[in-house]
């Protein structure tokens, strides 16, 4: 199947080049300009699609980072005490002294 697609593409290119040889200089220039514009449009389309995908990926990563940051902030609020602007986590509290020893 893939070989047929390549064969059809090669045949189309060969026919286009044959037609280009058969026409005059003015038409050849117009054909070349039209093909150049089409190639530029395809290049811009490919560039736009690539950057659209990258921007979507960046947006997903930013949303995930925001969720992780919110979860960290929520955990910090729940696991400690605030005294003004000083945060004292519960894990810093000393264990009760053992009176036996």
C-alpha cells in the first residue's frame, strides 16, 4: 500500500515537471510562484500545528503544577500552626520527656 502511495506521488511530480517543461517562460514562472506559495502555506500550517501542540502541553503542565502547589499549601496549613507569619510544623515539636530514666 505504501509503495503505491509513493509511486503515485512520484508520478504526479514527474507529470508536473513535464508540464512545466512544455509551457512557456511566463506560465512556468506563474506555476513556480504558485508552488512556492503552496509550499509556504504548508510550512506555516505545520509550524502552527507544532506550536499549538506545544502550547497545549505547556498549559496542561501549568495546570498540573498549580494543582500540586495547591495540594502542598493545603497540607502545610493542616499540618502545623501559624503564629503571625511564622509557621511551626507539628513535626518540629519535641516528644514528651520520659520521666523513667
